[in-house]
């Protein structure tokens, strides 16, 4: 309801009239549209697209409401679970909270970027141990990734080598 107070009549004919009362009316005040943004944490590869929100920010909130409206909640996800830099992270389901939240409408929250770093594989290699015999010998090994995933197919132990006292053999892990 809108009520007018302190109204007076003006103009050349104002003296011919008395203002008895001013009626009321209604008006609609539409919520102000605002935008939200967020930052996401980098993480090591874990096989999932789950992301963690570090900060949430609102733009367009009136100065008097800054302490009484917040961006909260939601689920953050990476666009893929694979390792890499500058990966897109999306926040869905975020909402406005606080005593002034009803005065605003939230546009879809934008995206941000974060990095999924490569995970560390556990590699076990067993070389030939024995007395020098002049024969070629190889090595055996296993590689295990996040969640016990068997990565042994990506483990390249190289060609066999002749066991020469004081000699070395090189093993490499390919695939990442």
C-alpha cells in the first residue's frame, strides 16, 4: 500500500478547494537483479568432477544491504575429471540468503576455472639380483593409481640388460 502524506493544493484555483483526504493505492516493487561469482580450489586428480568453492561474491547489491544478503550453497563441478589446467568449474543451485535476500533475484552464477593436478602413481620395480653370469636380465614391476587402479600396462621397464657389476638400468613410467 502506498499512502501520500503532506499533500497540498496549488495553483490559481487552489483557494476554492479544501483537501479533505488523500486515498491510498498499491504499487509493485520488483526485486533487483544481481549476479554472483565464485572461485574454486585446485585439486589433485581423484577420478571425480567434484569441486570445492573457495569464495562466493555478489555484484549489484545496494550498499545498505551488503551485510544482509549472501550467496550460499550450491554444487561445484569440473567439466571433466581428467587432469589439466584452466578447467571450467560450474556452480549450480546457489541461492541468496539473509534478511534482504527477497529484495533481489539472482542471475545464473557464472563459471570459473581451476586445475586438476596429476596424481602420484605408486610404482614398484624389482630388478635382477644375483651373481654376475653374463646373461641378459630384465625387471618386473607394478604401478597403481588413485583408488587402486592398476596402471601396470603403462609401466615400461625397458629392454633387458646385461648385469654388469656397477651398471645401471633405466625404467620409465609412460602415460602421463
